[in-house]
């Protein structure tokens, strides 16, 4: 398995470039880079901006699966929570209690359950993201073996 740009990690017996000789197609399935069609929205960011996860000068090749940074947590989390229709509905009902003509009970009391649910969900998301960060750090600090075809006599 080579980390050189342009070299595929093909099967044993595959032709130059890592292609499959039987079908004429490449043995790699999908690109995991931002330029190509990735495997999905939660694909881990591995490697540099070049194809194949090749290391870039001054770049890192660490795994990063976290969704938030310290500065982006509050806006991103609120954005995600208000994409849930139920949260929008209950916030609107709570805000209607501030209109004197339609209030049913104390306006401050109407916001308490909504704010509690938003806070608990935000704490859960923060804990999950922190767990992903710890897992990423653990994986990124593991040793690895690199296979190079140059060292073989065949």
C-alpha cells in the first residue's frame, strides 16, 4: 500500500495503476476527497487535498470525524436543532405566550421546557462530539506499518 500520489492500492496481480485486468475498471470504488463523489456526508477527512489521501507538504493525515469546533458549536447546534419541526413549533408556542391577547399562562414558564430540551440536546451533542474527538486522537496516535514495493527483490 503506497502513499505516493498516483499509485493505487490495487489487488495482487493487478496491472500497472492498480486497475482490474478482468473488467478493465479501476479497483478503487469511490473517491473520499471533497472534489469527487464521496461516500456520504459523514465521511472522515483523511489525507490532504490531493486524491488518494496522499500527504501534502505541511499538512496532516489525521482522522477527524468531529462536527464542531469551539467557536462553531453554538451556531451549528442551534441550526441543527431548529431543523427539527417540533422544536420550532414549541418555540413559537412559547413566544405566543408573550402576546397579551393570546397568552395562556406566564410567558417565562412557557419557555422553561423548551429551553430545557434544547440544553439537554446540546449537552448530548457536545458529549458525543467530545467522544468522537477522543477516539480520533487515540486512532491518530497509533503506530502503523507502511508497505513499499521498492524493498522487494521480485
